[in-house]
């Protein structure tokens, strides 16, 4: 199973740490870095900066919210990064969250599952240098062709529910985030009914020999997912139903954070020494995951996740 790296974009760490994390991934021989976006750098700008400051690592930009970025913008962005850096640039798509789409951007998230599927269909020819000619229910583009060299990007789709899995079946790769191996196995089974060739990547937070600060960073990262549809059921399946029920009463985040046990974190993250983490990676491989994108924790003790990335780069 291949290991790549996804930038954590941790809100409690300096934003420019992301570039150094990517440099370390490049130095350690990881083949790919996933470059997303939250509330700091634009993903295409960050990917360009990384490409300028690394030697060979491949870039995947996203997942980008299809209710916010249209196919022309995404194709132009991917071609821009590829042209400026000389690197292979792939693209990942997703529906993002109601907070990001509806509150931050002021856009409607209605029909996001349809938009995800249509974005895959509209983007493929654009990324291959063809003129756009797609008209869907939620996504359309007509008459645009890249003037830059076509990046011929592979497409990934972030999936969780059935509709997103259906969209991922049209793509080159399905990406899963914050899932147990058992949940990943079920989604992969659903995917295989639709596509035997789409590869599967899983973003998994990782901390080798973590200290208390690393565990706390992972704990904060799980907080938004506890009450979310689907995720809550997954955590309930792992034995944390009482906590999920409490989260759905909408307590103060500080109070909820204090109730999250380490066992819950261990169900969805790579925590422990390198041997323990290797065993956990085996569980994802057995579930059918082709690639784990390590999301390295960054703390004062292990800034940029350097120690974690070095330890796992030396795996057998």
C-alpha cells in the first residue's frame, strides 16, 4: 500500500508550516502531497509555492468544493500550477460542509451530490485540453478551452455517502477521510459494485510516539464530526454511542472536547509507536485501501510532523 502525505492545515499552528511539511515529504521520498484549503492559503497558490520549493513530489489540489469552484476555474487553476511548477498536478473534488459553502461563501449547497457527479463529467475533457461542452442540472461550461498546456490531471472524489461513491466511480480515485477501516471497507465494497478500477485513498491523521499536545490536536480535529450524520453512526458502531448522543445535544465545544476518550481517536487515527502504526496501516490495506495519505500532526515537540514523516518513510 502506497503512502502519500496530506497537509493538516492545523488551525493552532502557523499557516506557513504547510510548505515545510511538503518539503519534508519531498525529501523523504513520498510520491505525492495533497494540498487542500481551509481559511488560510488558496489551494492553487499554496500548491504553486510548494512546487517552487520542492524537487519532485507530485501535487494533488483539493478536495475543492464543487458548489464554490466551477469546472473552468478548477481546470485553469490546475493548468496554472502545472505550468508554473513543471509538476504533475491532479485534482480532488468534494462537496465540503454547510459551514464552508453556505455560511462562508454564501452559496447554496442544494443538489451538491448532483454537482459532484456533473463536475467530474465536465472537468475531464477540460483537463485534457478539449473545449468545454457540458450542460447539467447544477454544473455547466460551454466554449472554454485552456490556453496553457493541458495538465491531464487525474481526478479524485471525496466520498462518504452513496451518491458521492457513485461520483467517485466515474473518477480515477476515491478519497476517504476520518474513517475506521471497517467503514472504509463498506464504502469500498459499494464502489467495487460500480467500478473495478477506481483506486482508493484514505486520509489518516498520524502521530508517531505522540505527546499530550499531539493527542489534544487530534482530539480537536475529531470534534466537528461527532454529531455529523454518518460519522456519528460510525462512532456509535465503535462503542461511543453515548458520546454521539451527547454531541447531538449541541453542548459547548469545550465540554464536548473534554469527553472525547483516547479510544475514539485510536479508531480513526494512526497513534503509537511505528510498529503499532504499521499494524494499523495493515488494517486499512486489508479493507481495500490502496493509498494512505498521512496527515502528520504538528506540535512544538514535532513541528511540521517531521519526526512522524521520517519514521513512516522508513517503514519496511
